[in-house]
C-alpha cells in the first residue's frame, strides 16, 4: 500500500518526522532483527534498512546507520553512512561487519551539542561501529 503523497514510486517505504520550529532531533534509537537471506540478492532488489537524520530543508548531509544485503557479497552487513546532498557524495564508515539472519541490530543517532555533531552507532553480536559527523 502506497500513500497518495508518497514521493517514492518504488519499493521504498518510510516515515518522516520534522522537529517543530527550530528544534533539533537529539536522539533516535532503533532495534530490529536481521531477516532471512533474500531470494533476489543484488542490484536495486537487494534489501537494506536504515533511518536517517538530515536538515529540515533536505540540504546537506543525511546521516544513517545501515543494515544492507549485498554490500559486501551475499551477506548482510552493518555500517554507518553519510550522503551529502550538496555534493552528491557518499561516505561510509571504515568498519563494516557481517551479521547473520536472526542477529539483533541496535542503532542510535546522538546529537553532541558541545561540537554541533552527531554520532551514529550500529551494533550486533558484540560488534559496534561508532562514526561521528559534524
């Protein structure tokens, strides 16, 4: 089911939250379980799960902890990513960990006021990746 004003005409689905006025999102936590391996494993049909934080006007960076299949072969991987809309550039964490179907993923995006930056954290099976972005 696709909502009428959903801009994605594809498999993409999402929810959006806009902080009121000049408020800032300071913390998001999620958890989910790695699903079974997909039947179609690569290309635009490879599944991935992520959420992100970006500026209200959509410019600048979209920061996102990610679980993706097919990023490093026929496995699920966790990593942190940043897509910069201003420069159309993609950056990912140096660390990437393979996870297995059934593993529990936890992730957070945390705002650090002291230096106006965000930390992305994603973890599973005793492995954790923290990436800072300002």
